[in-house]
């Protein structure tokens, strides 16, 4: 079984906001992409990147939305959770881009960003973007904006690259963009790349007005532990854990986002000595323990959040796994 490519929910949320701003039927695009709206309530949660690609690609096929990736990506880098905080805490543009490249796997499990240097130009690059042509085009436009916003933290909000290389061969709608207007763009490139003068890499970052600069102590340093897993089983576990609060997560849905049949998924799990039901129970148990450690969650609320139909069902399931009722477990822990 291939690993499920995972991405933070904030990226799908950015496309939904852009679609809503354009007056497009965002709910319909969500449904076709197998993205329940409840998944987007937590921007730091994870979703299948396959769903994000489908959402972006389906929207981009509308002639009026052919540049939707640019609008979706037009948000400051420090709005991207802890990842954005680590990037904007860097003292110089070179270190901000280096942090971006090294930390990007905490946002997308298959990220491939790097910085290449020429004689007088540095290239901020992204490797091959997956998906169909429609999907990869919109994802690339989003990433271009994300990369440009990173550079603008040092070179100012109006900065534009002089040279740009895009993997897409499709120029539709790009003439409408103020950001790309007047830029020398090469289409059909093997990698996405933004040209930056070498001298500008030493520029210090400019902190955005109205934002509070985090201290080093408040920015997570264990970035490697936050990387999204690429191992098939670990990726499936995290995907299930991110969906477990929904009322239903049938194996058919998990199999579809994994790109296999339900039977193939079951066989793969059997080889690991587990079942799909076990994955669901394990995810619920971990979330239940986390919530029981906090006094402000009642047992009833916890049962509802975990997708149980009633408190008694939750209590029986929790007792099976721990030998204690949820209330007794909470009393022992506290």
C-alpha cells in the first residue's frame, strides 16, 4: 500500500475562503473532494493531500477560477501556524528560506523545497508537483504565492521576482494577476523556481505591523518530531486520528484516499497484525485520554467529540481498553 500524502487542513481552508470570496459553490467542491466541512475547523489538523489536489483542480477547471490558487495563497507566511512562526523568527531572508525548506515537511509529508545559487542569482525552488495537470497547476500557483510571501517578509510587501519558472504550461488567467504582471515567466520548467538576487539574501526580516513577535521559547524546536509521516501505516494512523471526531469514518473512505480498495487496505493491515477497527479504537482512546486530562471537558462532551452515540457506549469502550471507567481514570490522573 502506498502512503497517504498528508497536508495541513489550513491549505484546503485557504482555497475554500478564496472560492467563497469569488461566490463559487465551495460546499460542492468540498463534497466532491471527500472533505467534510468539520475537518477544516482545526487548521493544524491533517487531511489527505489527494483531497486537496482534487478540490483545487476541480475549481481551477472553471474558466472564471483558473487563477484561484493565486488568491488562495495570498496570505502572510506567519498565518501558517507554528511553521510560519519559525520561518518569520529567522533574522535574515537566507535563514527564513532555509527554515522554510527544512521545516516544510511539517506542513506536507512530501515537500521538496530547496535553495540553489548561481553566479548572481539565488533560486528558491520546489521540486516536481504531483497530481493531474489541473491539480498541479493550482497547487503550484498557491505555492508560488507562499514562497513570494516568505521573500516579502524581508524585501517588503510590494516585492516581485524579476524571473519565475513554472512547471505548468497553462497560462490561463495569469494575466489578471497583479503579482505576476511584468515578470519574465518560463513555462514547462522541470521545477518551480523564483529568482532572487544573491545580495538580497542578507536582508533582515521586517516584522508585520500589528503582530506580536514570538520569543524563541514559544516556538517549537522539535521540528523533526512534527514532520508529517510518509510511512504508510503511520500516515494512515494520523489520517484516522484527524478524522476520528467525525460521526463516521468508513474503511471505504480511508481506502479511497489511500488509493487502494477496501479489501487491499484490510489485507495490508492484517499483515501488520491489526484491523481497521483497531485503528479507530486506538485513535479514539488517545484522544479520550488527552481530553480526560483536562477538567473543562465533561464525559458527555468527550463522548460526543469522539463520535459515540451515547455516554454509555463510550464508557464501555474505554473500560475495555483500560479496565477503568472514564470518570475513574480522570480521578486517578488528577
